[in-house]
């Protein structure tokens, strides 16, 4: 190859012999080649780990063209055809080259590039590298993504280059002002399409007239494809370059080594032979698979040309009739090649794939059949996209006693497709090379769905006729009976004329279908079909065009509370009554979803975000099958609910399609929480927040600030906003935190003893923040005002929210102002401060505190990080305070020297320390119970009112005053506790720290009345 240049090739020499002297195409070829060659040399700059695509590759493709074209055909090619062949070898990969400036423009401004980056498994690392400024690592990931971007787009980029370069100017390629670049674009494009696309006579004509000469664009395209794939030898991966590049990507390594394994090759017009010695079984397997692709290309190319029987076919020959010989691929002696691997037990696997352990509900068998029918129609529609005739899709579902028939007019099957795909469990026809590089958006992923039919059927019959690739030689229709999943198929003659497939299921005796249910089941499975579905039952017919979307009333703040209060209608079927607004789904970046998304109200009590409506993927309902009120129902799964924020309720009628599709389990009932899931989850929350912001900005613009504060409270009260309770572990995202901080106002106690509303971002300026959960009166307000001045801390007055159930606001406050970053942790709120009001406490947050990854995994109603008397003097510690959880239990202070030996950071030291803690806690509860029994005097009206209307903290007021022995009992309990610590080697000190009355809440030692 060292001495080879374009002018020394067989094709160029033939061009010199046959060219029209008036046109001098050979000189144009040389000019264009000289212009392109330096550009091809730059391909490795952006595709470093790829095998070589430089001029050497182009020259070898031209040389291979000269070898596989029979001599009797080569001498008949005219100068235009020879020009196209030579230039296509140079230009089909020119789209892989890219200048530095264009690269930067693509990285910054290309939506497709950004999408590839965000769905890549390294995107999380990329964001981390951005934060810490690791530019080398960022560039490495950008290089990887950019290489993939070029790979996906190089065909189109090559076409753009050909048009811009050869349509005008110095390198204009024309004959008598007839531009030739369009033909050359189609020839180059062909190497990125399946062979069947070459049947399109508009793009790949066999006998088009250019000037006075006939040109066979189809044949030239076929020769380019073959020559390109046959360039397989060590020269494409020279060792010196391989060692320099040192590819890291496993696929790239195999690709380079695959070429390096070739030690001999013989390519002629009659046969193709490769000799290879491989260094590992992985490389040999990759080489064998590549050889199989070459063999498919050879066979399909011959089949394409053999479809024609005319004078043109006698001129343009391909004589590669000898199959590739795999026997010349061998080991270098370091291993013994074999295809030994794990084998699956056929009958057991079949039972699994056709049983309810995978699909949960037998009705989903109909969904699988319907998915196959719609996929087949999409495939046929794709083939019709290049045809002039109109295609009308049609699916019919017919239920008659004992039988269920699903018929479509899709692409259909012939014997080969039936045996190689329909009967091959785990393979999908739509991954066939015929559909490679297309945007065919099919449901089929796993190739196992057809087996689900045996959940409801004893046997099935398949009748089908395939869409002919060549109308002159249509495939024969097929008819197969499948008695059971374990049986051999019975083949019979078929006279079917219609293209498409008809599957007839002979139903089991205990099947789940009926005349009435079949309509409802189909609507549930596919609420928004891409085209009408004809459903036929014994006594009625129905055209299913889509389930109507409910027109829910819009929320208005002037509405009577009864009309939207879900708490008051717990026993009604309706789960929500009004929607606040529709979310702008156009505000999701580069993600495109179809449908409607509404923010709706829900229950205020024990707020728990709800997902109403349905989420479909490629029109089919996702979710878990079940039965509701005697009817088949697909319920939104937990993973689907997690797509949406936990702080609001949504009513969704959304369809996910194309590249946005989520990864689903084989039974399609659960969504995998992978990077695609996270990307859509983030985009949905962004769209919801953006629409919320517009809504609230508009309200604030049209109303006073006081009205705005009331409106915020109303949104919480009506259930449009909230925060799930203790059972929810999901933390607020940074965007959600910022939204609540900027748009939600909080009632805050002032130094003057009044209450004012302040937005969250104002409160973030404080180092500490208090939460006070108690109804006010004038005396309390004044006392608390003075206390706020002393503690130098803003205090949120929780009960001043105009909401019945203020704990839904409390959970939100913890999420906004807490400093825990772990979904598995409780909120970091085990910090308490006693107030001058007997029986009350303030819960303390540290908004500016260091974020604690993991937080505390202790129950905050049992253990506190700290319990203080004065926030400015943390040396004054309290052992415990009364809890509000019932049972007269207490919250213990893990920072107190008496309690601290039990803990190691955020956890108990061991199981023994935990058991000792609960003994102490129980003993304190017994003492408190005794106090309550002591004061339970039926003759004392004051105590009776207290007992009936007070919480544990309020009841505990005066504990030591009215029952002095309570203090001594608690000291005894602590002595017993400390001795256990000594016995278990949990403390070194033999003497317990002195216990004083000041170690307990001050209000335990005052007179109550």
C-alpha cells in the first residue's frame, strides 16, 4: 500500500481509458481527492479509538472494488460510474472529520450531543468533575460522547460535506451543468442503510440517464457497501498506531484486535477468503460474528441482483457465490476456542415465561399480542414511507366463545422470519439489520411476549403473509398450528392473500375474558392507541379510538371548602376534585412527552403525594395488573409514582415514546430506576416547578402580599402542596428547596411579640431556626417575644399557618431548612430548646450547619442530638423531656454525659446498649404513669380537665412538686442503668455523674395551679 495512490488503482486507470476527453472527469477526481485526503487524516483527532478511516482505507476500498467487480462488468462501466465509485470511497466517511471550532459549537449548542451526554453512564461523574474543576477528566468524557455523536451522524455529515463542496466552486462536480453530487450522496448514504433500501428506485435507480450515459446507482452503492465491509486486515490497525492509541474502550479493543488477527486475505470477483490467527477467544468470537455480517451482506447483495432478469442485470454482475469459510479462523495456541456456555433448561424457562410468576395476571397475554400487532404495523408503515401508495393500519380483536383472535395488517411473516424470530425466545425481529439505523419505535424488546399467550390458551394458530420486498417475487403465506409451548409446530398450506398476521388463541376453560370485559380490558391496556382498534364480541362491536380524558373543574380560591375538601369525602370514589393548572410539558429541555399533566388537590390529613391517571409507553399502559371492583386494572406502580415530586399531587395522561422510553422489566409492570429514569424525573420536576412559579408570580402580581400568604396556606390546606410524613424517605431536590424557599412564607415570631410572614430565603440568613408548635394567646406572645430576643433566633409559629393539619408544614420545614443529605436517614431535627412557657419546647434547626451525609438513624421521638436550656450556653444540658407520642415516654439527650455512653455517632454502640436504653426509657415511663394515677382525683375538677385535655408535656408540669419521690425514683432508675453500663464495659467510670433536679425540665418542679 505504500506505493499505492489513487492514480495507480485499477478503477482510475480504467477511468482514463473510457473517459470523455471533453469532460476530463479524471482531473476532477484527482482535485477532489487531493482536497479530501488531508481531512481524512484528521479523523483520528476526534475518533481516536476507532480503526483507521484515513486515505489508506479509501485506497483499499477502491482496490477491493476493482477486485470484486467482474472484469466483464468493469470494462463496461462508463466514466461517470467509475468517478462515483472512486469518490464514494473517499467521501463515505468524510463526515467523521471535524474541526476544533465546529467541535466546540456542537458540544455547546447541539441538543443531540447534550442528550447523548446526559444518558451516558458517566454523566454523574461528568457533573462531579465539573464541580471540582477536573478539566482533564471532563475532556476525556466529552471526547467519548463526541466520538459517539460523530458515529451516529457521520452519514448525514458526509452528505452535507458533499453537497457544500461539490455543488459549486473549485470542486464542482458536473457534466454540462448537470450536478452529480446528489447521486454521490445517495451512494455514500447507502453504506449506513440495510440492503433492502437499495430497492428504492427513486434513490437508487438501476438505469438513470445522466447526460448521454446510463448509470446504475444501485449497483455502485452495492459495490461500495461490500468493499467497505471487506476492508479487514492488519493494515487498517498498524501495530505502531495500535500501541500509540492504546484503546481503553472494550469494544474498540476488540475491533482493533479483530483486524490485527488477519494474517492473509484473498479477495477476487469469485470468492472472499480470510486467514486469521487470534490471541483470545473473545477476539475470535468477535471476528466470527463480523464474518457472519460479511456473509449476510454477500448473500443479500446476490439476492438483490438475482431479483432482476433483464439486460441491465446481464451487464452489472456480482459473482461472489462461494460462502465465506470460517475454518480459516483459528487460535494462536494460547486457548482452545469453543462455544461452551451456560445452557438453560428449556421446559422450565418456558414455564416461567408463559406463567404468572413473570406476568402476574393472565390478561396481560392480550397486551403482549396487541403489542406485537402494533409493532408489525409500525414496521410496515416504515417500509411504506418510501412508497407512493397510502397505508391504512388496521388491528382487529375478536372474542367469541372459546377463541380470541388478534389480526393486523402489519409487515407479516414468511417461513424464515417465523422460524428465526417468532419461535426464537429472546430475539426481536426489529433488531434485524433490515431495521438498523431506522427510527422504528417498537414496543418489542425482549422477544418473549408471545409465550404469555399460553397463560390463557391451550393452543394457537398463526396465519401470515409478509409484505413483499419485490412485488414480482412475493413470499408465500404461512400457516402454523402450535398445539402447546412444548410441541413441534404443525405446518399447513395457506391461501391467505392479505398482508399481515392473524393469531387465533384457543382459550383455556378457565380463561379471564368475557363479552363484557374484552372492551374494558383493551381500553385499560392501551388507553391511547396510535390508530383505531376494531373490537368484536359475540353481540356487539366497538371502534376503540382512545379513552376520553376527564374534564376536571379548575380550582378557584372562592370555592366553598366543601367542594374541594377531600378529607370530608373519604368514602367517595373520586380521589381528587379540582386541578390547579396544567403543567407546561414543553419546558422539559430536550425531553419530549405527549399528553397532559395537571396539578390536582388531595387529602390534607397525612399528606401523601398521589399519581392519578395513567402513564403509557409507546401507547401501552405501564403499571401493575390487578383487580379493582371486579374489573381488570393496571395500577400505577411505586416506581412510576417516584417519577413525580413527593410534594404535590398530579393527574397524568402522558405517553412516553422514542428515545425517551424508560427501561422496563420484562413483564412491563415496573420501571427500572436507571439514568434515563432519573433524567425524566428531574425534567418533570423542573417543568412542574416552572409552571408553579409562573402561577404564583401571576397571583402575586394581581393580589396583595397578605392575600398571597393566605393563598399559599390555602394550597396546603386543599392538598395541592404538602410534604409526605415519616414514612417518606425522599429528600427535596435542590431545585425544589429553592422553589419553597423563594415562594413559601412562614409565620415568624418577632421580638415585639407579634407574628409576621417571612419567605424562606430570608430565614436562611440565620444560623439557627426554631419551630414552635402551640396555639398563642397574648400572654404567651409577649413572653415568647422576650425569649426570642434572648436566644437571638427566629422562631416559626407553626400554628399560625391557616391549615388544619400543621404537621404537613412541619415536615416541609424540616426538608427545606434541615441539613441532612441521605434518603435513608431521618430528618436532622433531634435538637430541642426549653422555653419559658411550661410544658413547651422549640425544635431547633441549623440551616447553615455542615451537611450531614446519613444524618441520624435514631428515632427523634426517643433520642435527641441535644436538649438545651439556653442556645447560647450549651453546657447546660437536660437528660430528657416528655415525648408527645403516647405511653408517657421521654426523649433522651444523647449529648448529656449520663446518656452519651450508649451512642457512637448517629447509632447505638451495639445491641446491648440499645436494650439498656429501652429499659431506662421504660422505667421513666412507669414513674410518669404513677404520677398520672396519683393526680387522677375524681373530685378535683382542675386535674380532671388537665388529664382530659393535655398532652404528655403539659401533664408533666409539677411532676417533682406534686410527687417529690418521682425525682428519687428517676435517680434510682439511673443508678440501675449505670451499673448495667459498667457490667457491659460501656463506661470506665465506676461512679455515675451526679444527678440534679436541674438535669430535668424546669417546669417539673413548679406548682401547677
